[in-house]
């Protein structure tokens, strides 16, 4: 089968590319390298089953050409920087919603019928239902990122209904693991390398978040695509646990052998759009025969160990 992965040079996308190639798929990797790392695709580029298209999803001509003879699209490309969304309000609309519209239209024009999409638990805003199931009452959106992803979900559902496509929409918690280059572990590790005596934490440190190891995430996506039966399959992906930011800091500092003084930005949110409690109900995904193999603690430690062995990513990210 010939598949396409958008955001192929990113954290999750590159891990997905490697898994697909190992399983014998032909893979078209599509990335504009705005945040993706070419080195993440070194193994893929050595494979005769991999084709790299360096282009933007806003380039409809390149996208349509790359989609030819594709049977399945894994759409992972997005702007994922929730923190700075209000500083550039159009970025989430363009890179998430409009880009997804372009992907769907290229699929329609090329008769591609299957799409798996990386959405986010941020679409639940500050939900009053914890743990949060897929069918909970939808609250007011709290970030432009979450709002743009929810719009993407609506477009995918409408294309599936209108054009006979099938969709798998995955609402992720935060993902951890090898090739991780964005998020609190990255930021804390880099800060502690510069000065292990202090650590600045956005928020009050009591924000509660759930995390999932990247290989567990991929296992879940593959399982769902194989067995989830509906035209549109909406699935939370996460662990059955959560940690406070302070607990995550405990794990990081203990592993590094440092005891920094902690300072806090104050308040229960680290930034506008930061939800103080994200914990998803994943029973629907569990019913499909999947459960994570790694705890949040193990995911944090795997991420740290990879960062320790790959300091170049600290220098590459501005």
C-alpha cells in the first residue's frame, strides 16, 4: 500500500514513517521543514520505499501531485505551539485548518478514501467532566490551537459523510519519547543545562497533565485503523494516569541529580490557553484491544535519555 505522512520530519511523523517502512509500506513523506528535522528521516531516506516531498500544505499543486496513487493519508502536520497562538492568530488557522482543508481536497481529487488525523485533547478546553470522554459536552474553546483542530475534525467528518471517505481522528494527550523537541521536558532540560541552580516554571506547578509514550501512541493508531469500524472514528489517546508539573520536575531533577530552586510564574495557568487539568477517558480506545505499555514516568525518562544523547536538537531549536 502507498501511504502519505504529512509532517513526516516531525517528532511523531518521523517515528510513524519508520514504523510504516518496517511494515513494508510505500511511504510518501511530506514536510516543509519549518520545524521538522531532516536527520529524523536518515533511515527512511536510505529506503527505496520512501519518497520525500519538501513542500508546504498550502501549496495545493505540490500537494495534489504528491497525493497521486496514495491509498491512505496520515495527517500529522500542524502548528503545535499553543503557548504563542495569540501572538500570531492566523498561524493556527493557516497551518492547521486551511492545511487540513487542502489535504482533504487533494484526497477527493485523487480518490483517496482513508485519513488518520492527529487532533488534541485541547479541544475539550477546561472540561467539567474528568476524565473526559469523547462524547462530553463541548465547552468553550480556550486556545486558538484547540479551536483550529476542532475545525479540522469537522472538515474531516463532513468529507467522510459527503464523499464516502473513512476517518480516524485521534485526540492526543501530550506525547513523549525519542525525537521529542517541543514541550516541558525539553524546556526544563535545556534550562537546567544552562543553570542547574534554578528552574522557572510557568504556572503554579500544580497543573495536572497526562502524557503518552510515542511508540504506545503509534501502536494505538495502527490498532484503531485495523479494527475501528465506523466511517468517522473519534478516539482519545492517553494513559490512565496523570502527573502534576511539580511531579514531572521531581522525576527530571532526580534523574539529572540536581536540586534547583523552583520559581513560578503564578496562577493556575502557565499561559493563555493552558488548561490546568487534562485527563482523558480512553475506554473507547481500550475497547479496541489496546493499552499503553509504558507509564508516564517511563515516558519522561525515555525522553530525557534521548535528549541527553542528542544535544544537537537543543542547539537547532531557537
